[in-house]
């Protein structure tokens, strides 16, 4: 079952007796947990009908005992097991008979970061319950996530604004959700969130400054690149985070450069690489500033800086040298 199918079934009132939610995206896991618990139990009776356990602290029998307990003053109780990937083998063995024959008046919900589907416990869980994996979103899916979240909050966001926010924040759904909530408040009575709203709200953030640094490096504007770099380090930014942001940006420039060398029309480049038309012209302009050989050399520098930053190199000195190299290569 996919996460979308799972959420749809929960909203229809189809509450599983046993389920395991897991994956690389904890924000989505936690959101589905909240949705399920909201629908599974009466929150006015939560103190009577919700038990929470942690996999690294449980021997299994306590979970089974709670799951077999009848609900109080309600039709259903819920048992939540967090960090379930840390349940030991003997705990899983104790829980196995219950998984095969779960109580109809209990929703046993386990969450974790990963599972081993070869184990008998998970083979049986798959037969008698639901296992839902929440994979990390690809970067090209972030704008869609932002648009959906904004609409849920009652304030649609312009597609270009969603693209900019995804570029600024990256693949951190918790932070994206927080920024969307702030933007909804900032937009006030206006019908939608605009790209100017995103720029204004983000202008003082490290993410925006990192975005500016990437842009100035792409333009080979040494003076503004150094100013942006200095601001980032004054604000406590760390070299590995900066390198990650710059690598993503220059990876996109390299892809654009390759398509330019193939004489692809601008519109086709935007479509193939899923670049919003609002940003396409500027990105193509930056890509024209580098040959593929120069971009290869830049990625060699990224690798060198990454290694040296983790083996005692001075972060600012490394990033300053990298900035000089990109702008003057």
C-alpha cells in the first residue's frame, strides 16, 4: 500500500488492526500517525485508550498485553510502538502470535526507520496488516508537495513561489511545512502566496543567502559571491551544508550545459529538467558561463573541499578558495 492509498483509506474510516509505518521521511510518517490516531480513537478518552511504547525499551509482552486490553468507554483503543526497528528478536517472537490474530478492538501501530522483510514477523504482518513505506521525496517532487500543503492550509501558492521555496529549503519536509505555515500567516487576506512573499520571508535566512551564493557563483560574480559567503559564515553556516547546496545547483547547471551543447531549444530544456519557466532563463544564462570541462573541474574541487573539510581543513579558507576557483577558473 502506498502512503497516498493509506491516507485515503484512513479518511474513509478503514482503520487497520495492525500496521507498520516506516521509511526515510519521518515527517510523513509522523503526519500519518497523527491522522490515524485522530480517526482511530476518541481523543477525549485518550488517557484511557492510548498506550505508547518504544522499541528499545520493550520486551514485547507489554505491547501484547496492552493490545489485548479492551477499550474503555469506546469501541477501539490504540497502541503505538515508536522506534519499532529496535525491537529485539525475542520481543518480535513474543508479538508474532498476536500479529497473526490481532484484536478487532485495537489498532496496533508500529513506526520505524526500516524493516527486514525477510523476517517471519514482517512476513506475517504483511499478511494480517498493512506495511507502508514513506520514501524520501525526490527534489523534483518538492514543489508539488509545497503546493499541496499550501492548499490544505487554505492558501494556494504560485507555482514559481513553490519552486523558489523548494530551492531555498531543499528536501527537509519539516522545515518546508514550517515555512508554509509562516507564509500563510504572512499572506493574510490575499488569495494566494506569491514569489515576492517567499523572497521577503526568506531574505534574512541562511537558506536565502546560500541560494544567492549559488546564483552569484553561477554568474561568476566574485564580489557578491564573497559577500554572500562572508554573511553565511557570520551566521554560523557550516561548510558541508554549503557544499551540498552548491553541488545541487551546479549539477543542474551541468545538465543544462549538456543540453545546450546538444542545441536543445530552451523550452525543451525546461521541460526535460523540470525547471520552472520563471527560473529557466537565469539558469541557462549561468550554464552558458561554463564549459563541461570547467564544470568537471568544479566538481573535482567540490570533492576536494568536502574531504578536506572533514579531515581538519579550515572551513572558511576552503570555501573562499572554492569561490575564487569557480569565479576565475
